[in-house]
């Protein structure tokens, strides 16, 4: 620290470019080491980026926190939240001297702070002060050698309070892992514990709603898990077709949204931290205008007018129903087994077809095969569906289980549905009048990544002659740019925040730069697993921007949209 202080003081009033010499070596801060990953070129350029490292044991933590993935995630996530909170309180203003990613409620692998091999690595943005093109050495020395060490000391050293928080995070993660491991043997795809708080403060907030009705499982669907000597009761959602229904504003979409977000673990106190969902679960919805390339959608769409085949379908601008069919079948191709669907965000003709329309048109003049015609076949193939249906009643007779939401309270609707439907047995495919989908269903064959990516490779290059690296950036929250490629990720898979969208972009870039013949989902899975083990530090440019780790299926979804 003293050496860095002395070097900076020599710079006072000199050319701003001298700051770049700080990146020539790692600086000893006692228990910490500081490195400059990037030094900004002038005071108005994007902030410099630093990496702080320290052995966990030096900070007072036992060796067990370098062990399992859950332990490393627990300590990384908790310490990141503590450090980012202290940074924000010290520098609340926009474009502050020190900034750090503020995580949402999901516990993710983030390059902002990660623990592996017994080392803690934290990455922060620092704006090096200058007046015009001259270095302000006194202010820079204060930021780097006084304020920064104070923040690190207050946030990262082991204290009883911090250790209690880390252990609570680990208990949540470990219980979730244990429940996820038990789900398949119980014939379940999801579990919602009693006492979970599902509603959020608003559509723009992820905070739990104060005073919300806590969730309680209906007796007919209740299951109990014995985890760590504690019994956890809640609603088990079985494999097959589960329909969530109820009146408007009674909580059916709220339940589905909680399940969607719970493919990731949540922090203690979020209200959704006890929910466990089969980890490949994928939300399927309409995506008007999405780009589709070489996707087999024939299981849901017959050949189009004019003899356009759908076995290898491409379009610059998919319709609502075609986009939803592509989203479902691509997710199946990429390994997803559970699908979450809300009728409010779906194309009606993707979900159902009215009997009178069938009778009038016949199947020869309608290429779309509604999900009602295919869903039981998909279940027989090992897939499961959780659907919100407040108006599409056709799914009720196709369901294995029905959950009725009434004033945010869950009820089992199986018995009443069986009484009302009479001859229509629940969970049985009923042939619609006017004819339905016939013939064997063929699912998309996993495509070779090297073959798929070949047309994209000429565009995976720097956007200008002066750039040395391929840049990844977001235009707003929706358009991801990788070199000269773009992908609209506004409704792509489940990318929960900006850092995860950037993470998906950098992973996609890395995969494009190292194409393999293996299936796309397989090589994406291999890279994601590597990052789960060692973080982003071995990924080229992996520490250059705040990023977090998406799931394999979401990385694949980004790649499939690139053009």
C-alpha cells in the first residue's frame, strides 16, 4: 500500500496517461493484493477496473468455505452484498469514485466477487481523478490507499455477524440442493414451501410484499421433506401437466412467476428462498419478431403454404405462434424437461384451437398444431408442463393436477374438475372434433455447434480497425451486441439482470471463438460448469465487465438468436 501511495504522489499534476503505469505490477496491501485490470484513458472514459485478492484464511474463514459449490456460493454472495452495500453507502452519487455491482435477490456466480481455491477475488470500478488531462494525485491516493482499504476491512473480514450471515446463506442453499436431489425420486418437478412469500412490492420491484398472504399447500398436494433434521412441508408439483387457474388478480401468475425465478436460489428473507424447481425449467412465451435459424418446428407447425418446410425453419421475423413454437422446441433440443407457460404471454393459436374453427377450416388449411393436441404426447416423452390458464379451459381436462388460486390461497381443483367434466378423464388426451394432430412426433435433433456457428464467425471480430478485442455490449436492456453480431435478449430464456445478459454474451463469444463439433447445449454446459468451479477469471475478458453466470439453456438461447 505504501509503495502505491508513493508512486501516485509522484504523478501529481502530470499527464493523465501516467496512470496506466499502475497496471505494470500487483500492489501489496498487506492481507490483500490489488491489480489494475484496466486503466481508463482520461477522466471521462469508462472507469478503471481493479481486482482485489486475499486468501480466505487470512480473512479469518475456515477452509470449509473453499469446499462445495454451495459453500463457495454462500460466502461469495454474502460478502459481495455486504461490500457493495458499504460502497453504495460511502459513494451514493452517480459516477462515484468507487462502484460495485449491486446484486438482485438471486444468488449467482458473479465475477464481482467469487471464492475458489481458497482465494477471494473481488472486482470493483474505480474512477481515477483528474483535472482536465492532469492527475489529481492527492485525491487518487486517498481513494486507493485509504478509502478502499477501509471498505474492504469493514466488509470482508470474518466477524460473528458476518459468519452468521454466511452460514444462513449456506443453510438456504444446502436445503435447496437436498430438495432438488429428492424431487425426481418423488416424481416431482417443483416444490413451494409453506410460508413462502410470493407477491412482490410491484411489477418493478423484486422485494417481497409486506403483509402478503403466506403460501400454504392444499392437503391433496402437500409433501414433506426431512432436511438437516428439520421437516419442511409444502406443495409438491408432480411431473406431467399442472394447470394453475383462478380469477384475475387472485395470484395464479404470481405463483408461476415465483416458480420461474426460482430456477435460481434466492437470498434469505426474499420469501422465495425455499422454492425448488427442476433446474432445466424454461419459461415459454410469445416473442413476436424474433429471429429463427434452422430450427425444426415440425412437431408444432406443419409445412407452410407454398410448400415451405418446417423441419429446418428460418425466418427474420417470426409470428407470435411460430416464435412460441420455436422457443419450446429449441428448449427441448437444449435439454429442458419442464416448461412454464402463462396464457397471458402466449399466442392463443399456439395454445388452443376452437372446435368451430377446426370444423370450418379443417387441418389441411391450418399449419399450426395447438399445444392441446401435443401436450400429452410430450408428457409421454418425459416432459412436464406448468401452465397458468384462466380462460383456456381446454387444458383442464388434459391436466394431471389443477391448482386453484383464490385470494392468493392455493386449493386443489382435481375433485371438482372430475365432477364437472364427467366423461373427460383428467390427464387423458381427448380427440378434438374436426380432427387433430396425427402421426408420430419427432423432436429436433441437437445440432452441431461448429456447423451452426460457421456463418456467424466472419462477424465475430472487432467492430472497428482500432479495437484490439471483440467487444460485448448491451444497447439498453434488450439488444446484445457481440462484435458485429446482435441478438434481442429482451424475452430470451431467463436472464434476470444486466450482468447475466453480459455474461451470456461473453460466454457466447468464447464459444464462437472455440467452435466444436459437439452439440450446442453440450459445449455450453461444459463452459458453464467450468465457471461454476473457478469463476470467470480463466475466461478471456472474463473480469473486464460486471457479469454473472446464466444457465446452459439461456446461453444456447442467446446463440440461437444471433445474427
